[in-house]
C-alpha cells in the first residue's frame, strides 16, 4: 500500500519499549547517500527489518513492503550529531538535572554516562523533529583531565536510547585540561602520560596495578577504563583547540601508537592540517569559530573546516561548548554556512556533498561506526529523513523521520505552545489554566 506523506502531527507519544524493526520503501526521491557523493535523482531507499537494503536509482521495491512517495524531495540518512551532551543535562544550573560531570567523585575515566541518558529529555524530542537520529554524547570534566566514557544514542521515541555504551573516552587538554591538572599544560601532559603508562601496565599484568601501592595514581576501575584506550579498542576524544597542543598530543604517538585520537573543537586545526592528515586523526570541529575567544584560539578562522578537509583530514561537525546539551540541530545551519563560504572569494568552505557528509557519515566514521550509522549504504541502520526542501537551508523542515525503520513522532512542546497561543482569545479561564 502507498502511504500519504502528509499526515496530521500526532500528539506527543509516551515513551514505550522499542518498536519492532520495520520495513519501508521510499520512492521518487532525491536520494543522498551521505558519504560525500552527489544526490541521486529519481532514487529509491529500501529499509527492511530496520536496516538499509538498497538506496539509489533503479532499486526494486520488494513485494509486501509499504511504499512512500517522496514526490522528488530530498531523502537522506538521519543526521548524526557529532558532539553533544544531549540527554544528560536538562537545566545546566540545576544540579539535580545535570549528570554531565561529577566534581566530587573518586572516579573519572571509569564514569559511564549511558545509564544517565534520559530519553524524555526535551532536547531529544526537539532535535528528533529536526532530523537528527543519532548523537555522540560526552561527559564533562570537573577535577581531572579524564571525564569518562561517552555513548552514542538514538533519538527514537522509546525507552532504550543507547546505541553503544562506553563508545569512547573523553578528555580535556589545552586550557581546560591544564586547569584540571593543576594549572599548566605540562602538568596535564604528565598526568596523561602517567595514566596511559599505568593502564598499559594493567593490561600487560593486572596484578601490577595493586603491587604499585601508593605509587599508583589511578584507581583500579579507572585503569580498566583506560585499558580500552591504550589498547586502541575505543577512541579517545580530546578537546583541544591550539595547534601546538595538537602537536604535543601527536608526539605521544611514538610511545602509545595504538591510541586512536579524535580531536574535538580544533579551532587552529588548519595550522596542522597536513600533520593531522598524515597521522589519520579525525576531527570533530566547531564549524564557524572565527574569533579569538581565548588564547588557545588566536588563529581561529571560518575557513578552518574547509582547509582541514582540503588537506585530507576527516572532518565532522560538533557543538562542544555551543549549547551542546540542546542545540545539535544547529549543525544543519552550520553545514549550510560552510557551503555558502565555499563560494566566498578568498575563503575555504565545503561543497554541498562534503558538508552533508560532515553531519552524517563523517562523525560515524570518526568513532569507527561508519559500518552501522551515518549513511544509506546497505547494512546500515534504517535512519532516514524526508525533507520538504534542501536540508542545509535554514527554512527546511523534516516531513518524516525514521529510526531503525520506525517512523517517529515529530510533535514538540514548542509546536503545541505555538498552536495554543497563536490565537490570543481567552475562554472562561486564561489558557494557562486550560487543559
């Protein structure tokens, strides 16, 4: 049967157990694979049992699969928010709703934020309606350079948001890391090197950690968590902005070759772009940092992302320190800004295809999850969005969002309030007192 695309917006759904994986075929679409290739006109996307089976032109629709006619509109993979704190913060200044960091805990690297992710957080509902289907969620440091283990989540309307728990370790270097380590970058670097050395010793000989006694700075559970980093089993996301700080971290590769660095922020990344490319270190960049907001970003430029991409660096977009608990949806706008910058004389931006990949496949690839999310290649999760226009244009809206092949509700509290108060007439009681 053929479903109509324009259905009435359903009321906000209560969270429930995850729906069974579904099958759908979206035809007559301008298909964007999300891997940096150009859109495909007259394409079809087939999702069977929650996974992409095929996407492109000339794709046959299997019998018995529900079909949706996209009417020539853009059909893309769901957006992947490259760096957020979504789902672990509701109100930053209210400690009871902020689980991003633990200032008084004896544990640091071992902290796992996955159990704290709240699928009912308002930011998840809002960003899902904007076409974001997955998000990288990181903890915050307090009194140590290591913040803990982050997760990748889905934004589906169900009670099980975590796609991969303990997907990476997050660490602060630069100005923030220096402060957490006692006041200087050398102190942070010593703390980092010592932690990796202890974790490696624990990997080679678990009993050695206990034998060291007071000479051991890591507790056992932190050592176990960092064991995953030093062995290269999980990536290490490091917030670093200054070019010289990136060089200092890359220099550690000669002693800890297995560590899989991913640099976050990287305002001065363009100054070391060839080195980043040679070292194969991905970057989850802040898209449009162009002002020296601190001493570690004096060389910030809007051309940063474009120049790194041109040098061969894998660059994704994130929102670290940019209302990162709520506004991942701005990545669409930032990607569009980079496309516009591509046409400004003397500036370096991104092509449309590369900009869209920076908010889909690139963050997935940076975390080693490109074979699961971030594109419409066969075998990937069935995260699909139908748009009413160019998804990188500011006024474009998502008409339909699928997570694992399951069509999602797009209603938000903001939309309900708009409908309620767009007509100011009052009844017997003010609208605030009406149901």
